[in-house]
C-alpha cells in the first residue's frame, strides 16, 4: 500500500514539473513589449530654412583728424547713449607741441551698443579711420536664406518661428526681401523681425514656416511605434490583435515632427494598442507579453 502511495506521489510530481516547464518555455518565447494608444489630431507641414542675425542700423565712429588716442571709453557690448564720449583724441600737431590741454572729444551719434573696437589708448589713427562701430539694438533682424523654389512659403507679412541655437523660440514676421540672390545656392535673403534679447551679429538660427495646415484629424503615434524598410518606402506598426498576439499592419504615414508621426491609413481608433517599445524585428502574429 505504501509502495502504491509513493508511486502516485512521484507521478504527480512529474506531471507538475512537466506543466511548469511548458509554461516557463511559453513565457520565455514571448517578447516583452510596451504599448501606446493613438491620439487624434494633425501635424502641420513645416519648412525649415536657415537664418542669420544682422544689425541694419550701424554707425561707424571715425577720427575727424589724424591724432593720438588719449583715452578710450568703450568696450565691445557696452551700451551707449547719444552724446556719450567714446574717445578723447589729441591731434598730431598738438601732440608735437606738447601742450596737453587741447583735446577732441568723439561722441556717439545715437543710442546703441558698441559692436567692435578698433582703437585703444595710445594708438595713432589717421583721419577718417574707424575707431569703433555702434549699432542700434532695435535694428536687429534675421536674414533668412530662401531657396527660389520655396518663395511661396515666405511672403511679406507672413509669420514664422525663429529657433535659436539654445532652443529658444521667437515669433517673427517677414518684412521684405533684399534685392540679392546667392549665385551658388540660388537663394535670396528675406528680412524678418522679432522681439529678441541682445544677440551677437552673425549668429545662425532656424526659421520655421508652416507651409500646409492639415484639414482633418488623423491618428498620431510616437515615431518609436512606426517601423520602415531600408529605403523608407514601406511603413508598418505592430498592433495587438489580443493580449498576447501582435499583428503587423502596413500603414501610410503623413507629416511628422521630431517625436510624432501621422498615420493616414488605415484608420486607427484611440483604443487600439500599438507597440512602441520591443517591436523591432518582430514577425507578423508574434507572441508578446505586455509589461507596460
């Protein structure tokens, strides 16, 4: 009787171990994934062009006569007002006589900021030589390089977003084109103005124009949820058919941003579960385990 009881226990243990092994194997073969849900909306198509800061109101401060610089009261970046003394000069004749009490004060003609300084104390300057340059801070503009074929997006009075190198975004308005065309790139310069902090001249930025507004709401997914072939001609997503099976669905994509992309077809509801992590390389009808 004891022998029969022992045999029964051994059989039960063997069956239990076999079932546990099968369950672990099935769980091991399933890929762990994270899912997301589509949201409805649209993404405007954007055209990104290059822009450079420039100051249109510049005042070159020059020496009225050949002279020596007795003192310089300017430094690059310093704000000045109209009438402020920038330099004190002594003509070469007075310097030769050694009187030392007949000076020429060179003053700023406008309110602005000193852009660059060419002469320092003790320097000799010829008549008409530029001592420094003062710019009107309010005259700063963004010169946008517009390829000729994209002129329809950049019109006088149109608005754009200027993105600075640090990520700061400014709303700008196009004022007028400059009558110049770059021969090599076949692009023309267009002036745009924006309320901006003091920026150095010649700084590169991005000018972002909205060239088309979507008219209907479509599904939007994170870019991480959409896969493509090497030629970027075919796109697909992995959609959960049930809680453990992922189906491959070919899609047509639309506009995109850095993080999101439109799905034009097929139509997706906001309740569909789409894999956004762990789907790379999965075949159609792959077994998955949702962990988030």
